[in-house]
C-alpha cells in the first residue's frame, strides 16, 4: 500500500486464510501478530466450520511494518519487503503450513518508483535464543520457538529518474568546471571566478539525497558527491597552476600543454567515474 524510506517502514494490506481441524477455541483470527508490525485495522471476513469439523477463517488486515532499508545503492537500490505472521500459540498447538498455489500477489500492485521483481512465501519455525520470560519455552534449552509464515516481495528501482534528480546539479557543475578549464587552456582567459558557484552547486546537491533518506549509509550517493567535489577542486588547482606558469615563468607553450593534458585527463576520469560507480553499485 505504501513504502516510506524516510520513516523506515512500509504498509501492507493482506488477506489470509486460516484453516485447521478440531480445536474450536483456537480462533487464529485473533491470535496472531506481525513481526515488527503494528496492525492498523483487522476485519474477519469469513468464520465458518464445515461438516468435517474443518474451521475456516478469512482475515483482512492493514499493517505497518518497520524496516531498516538498505540504502548503500540509493538511488539505484532494490529492497526485500518481508511480512512475518507469527502465531501467539506455542508449537504444541499451532504449526503453519504454506499454500503456495493459493497464495498470490495482487497483479495491479503499484509502488511508486519501483517495479516488482518476484514474490514468494514459506512456513517456518523461528527459534529465539532466549525464553523472554515465556513459561512455555523449552525447559532444557531455554529457547522459545514460534511458528511463522513469511511473505516476501522483492522490488527494484524503476528507471533512472530519481538518479538523475539526485545528481543533475552535480553533472551540470562538473561540466561547468571542465568548460572553465578548457577556456583557460585554449583562450588564455582566467575563469577562476566561475568555479565557486560550481562548487556551491555540487555541495548543495548532497542535500537532495539527504532529504530523501535521512539515515544515509555510506554508498553511491556519498561517493558520487565526493567525486564531484574532488573533480571541481582539482580543476581549480589546475587553473591556478596554469595561471601561475603564464604569469611567473611566462612559458605559455608549456602552460597550454599542461592544460591540455589535464583537461583530457579530467574528462576521462569524469566519464569513467560517472559510468563505473553507478554500474558497480547496480550490480551488487
């Protein structure tokens, strides 16, 4: 239903069938929880028993699940959204069985900025390493066992629109710095005054990604911005060196050759850096 990287959570609307034989007091519709989830709304749609004493309960619920999103590749990242349904009864009374043929993902699911790659489900038993004060924990080991059912959806960024939004200012200021170096090399003009604005634009570009993901991990966003700042600073140092050679040593030929060498080196590094870093991050 919703996913929010800023708040570190996502919201799911699900329908779950519970089926069991006998045990009239089991009432699974009101005896389950969602791991790291807060159920906002729960509705029992069906609650019937057939002639063979098979109980059927269909539950619809809206749950908000906390998740620490992995943002190392942001804004080219993928995520695994997992929903663990846990039984409040012990294993002596309830063990989940998965029904993969009946479990489906809504074909019209739409998560803004992402595409769904795959989905799967399974039933499992989770062992807590401690009893957590539960008297039903295993006496010998002190472990607490919980029956769980996992539904997992893997999503991936849909295109490069957010990537361009995060770095378009840095791309523009980097090109501006390279133009300044070109002018200094080939037209004997001192464009050093053009660079402070470019540097400010690159630094302010960091805030775009930081506003989208407050708890940022060291990754693509950080490295790309550091690379852009380093490019502009190295360009400024090169221009200062060219001007120094021309003014102090009056060797214009060497200054031009030095400027040409540095210009093509800077262009090569900028192209390689802006291609290899996102590609390597995307392939992780």
